[in-house]
C-alpha cells in the first residue's frame, strides 16, 4: 500500500494502493480485507488514476485522497466508498491549481485539509466545504525565511497550533505556524555553518566503496568528497591541500580508479590538462598536458573523460576538434581514436561532449550536441574509431528527442544509459539496444521541484538506483530516483 489511516469508529485500517488504484478496508479484529472504493466500487464515477496520499476527515465521515495523475483531491465516503472531487483544476475554480501532492493532513479546527506541493515548494490549504485552495506557506508567504526546498510529508500538531513538514531537499523537519504560515526549523542534519559550500560544481564520480561522491568545483578549484549518508563535505585536493604543486585551474570531469587510490581530473585550464589525484593524500600530478609527455596532439578544449579499463587508457572528447582522443594511463601519451576523417567520414561528430563506455558492445557512447533538434548519440568502436548512429530525432523514432545532450552514464545491468539534456532540463533514459528514449525526470514530467539547471556531470549508483547530477547554475548536486523520477538535493 502507498498510504494508510486508522478508521477507529469502524475498527478498521484503510489502505491506499496505486496498482490497482483502490482503498482497501482491513478489519482489525479478523484481518479480513474488502474493497471500499475502486474503479467499479461502488460505481465507475470519478475513478482514481494514481492515488498517492490519504487522510481521514472524521467530522465528514470520509477519507481524502490525493491523486498525482489528476492533480486532484478526492472525497471517499466511508460508508459507501462513493468518490467525489473535492478540489481539482476546475473545482471550485482554477486558482492555485494542485500539482504533485505527496501528503495530506486534516486541520479540523480550521475546516481545511493541508497538502504539500513539492513542485511548488509550498503547502496549500483546501477548504473542506468548498474545495477552494489557498497558499498557507511558500517562499513569499508570509516571507522567504526558511523557505521550503522539497516538502514531502506533513502532520498537524494541534497542541502547538503548527504543521510539521518533512523537507527532503533540506533534509530537515520544519514547523509551520497554522495561522501565519511562518516556517522554523525543528531538526536538521545539516550544520548551521556548512563547510566547503559549492560555488561552481562541474564533474562528479561515485565512490561506492566509501559511500560518497567526488565533486569538482571550477570556481573554488577543489575536489570535494561528499558523504552520501551524512552530506558532510571534505576537501580531497585543492591548491593548498596538501600543497600548491600542480594546481587546479578549472577542474571539470572526474573519474575514479579506486583500486589505485586515485582519481583523474580533467582541467580545461588554461592550459588544458588531465591531473592524477592521490585520494589518500590529495597530492596532484600531471598525467598529460601540452608538454607532458610531449607536444604531439595537444589537448585543446577537452570536455569529458572516461576510463577504458581494458586498454589502460582514458577517452577524451574534444568538442572543437571535433574528435575523440585517448590518453595512456601509464605514460600520458595522447592519440587520436576518432574524428571526421578517421577512420572515415561516416556519421561525423559536430560537438562531442559527454562520454561513457558500453563495454558489452566494445564501444563508447558519445553525446553529440548540435543545433536545434539535430543532436544525437553516437557509438564509437573502441578498436577502430568507427562511428555509428545510435539515437537522434528520427532514430529509432521521434519520441522524447534530444535537444542538447550534455553528459551521460551507463547502467550496464539494465542495458541503458542516462542522459542529462541541458535545454530540455530533463534526465532521459536511452535504450542501448534500440536507441529508444524516455523521460525519467524533468520540468515536464514527474520529479517535483529543484529543476535541472545546466547539468554538467552525472554518476549512477546501481545499488540505490539513483543518478547523481551536478546542477552547475544552482551550485548543487541532485539525487534522482530513476524509478520514480523524484529529485532532491544532496549537496548545495
């Protein structure tokens, strides 16, 4: 079940399910189950689509159910199961329309229901008689102090005349004054003076063994470790940590070689370089730059890197080449793998950006950003450099097309990749067999607030089924549940 409430007057538990959509009654004495309300019980009127949360309105002998597909609040008669619309986009009017409402509670003393509006960073009040919606609390009501980030669950604390709200984005519990909407913190796991705040995050890598992510900051010129359990941050390497040798200029993409206690950091400079960072000490050394190990095939405007473990090398995208380069992990020697004349002119690059490896097919997957709807994902053979088209606006179909695919990560277990698209402000799923595309999370789909804003890095955690996406313009890292599309901040 998705939610449940106690119907004490009838000595039963009401369980809300989403598949199939229904309210089920469970007798607390016998455990017997019966359907109180579904698409045919008591009739087909006002059917649920995707019911999410439920609360008991005892005074009116009904349950209130939020539905995130219909953006509505239903009233369910506790005696008959009959459904009616209490509030939706036209009931009683179009003011303050509902969006994603993951929680609902009844404030009986004030004759209203309260719902979290995660996408709007707010809490709405719904009149129990008319269904009229008003804003109880948001970033302008009554002011911007202690503003919500991603409000989720809520409960009414009648004794203290307040609403308690769990905010997933803030990782905190807030109290909302029921009269004024003023917000205050009750509990948070963030320190009052957060250390090492992000300025301009760029690249990200998952360090699963240590349950953390490594994040580069272009403006601060540091590599930061973020504990995924506590959100605590620490500087792994910076231009004074441990010393000033081989300093960062504008660090970007980062890739982890955990077995060798090192990370590779792409630095766009100037001058452009790839640095090796020893994780235990933070010390830096130049793997390759315009003079290391020699001056041949110098890096120009490198964008992304990926480790080709089988061949002991890095792959480097060069948008201005346009080209795909390789860098030997032992010597730093650079070589050309693929450009528009090598091995041939088929499926040419325009602006190769993000890269990931599809090891099962011996290929690299490259996001090639072009004007308007011409962007594509190209597959590059790791031996020959030959390019083939995997996905574009017409391949395999015209659904959910890319506009500016920036970075990507492969989920090998499920034969897919996740692609962050800057202009669409979405995370898309790419089928590695067919090239088919589907929206996972974004402005025009499930996912709530905290929109993507210039995503420049992505790392996938297969255990949690979470994609960590760097939001450069928001100076933050988002965690995206790829099963539901829900987004929350884990660092900002």
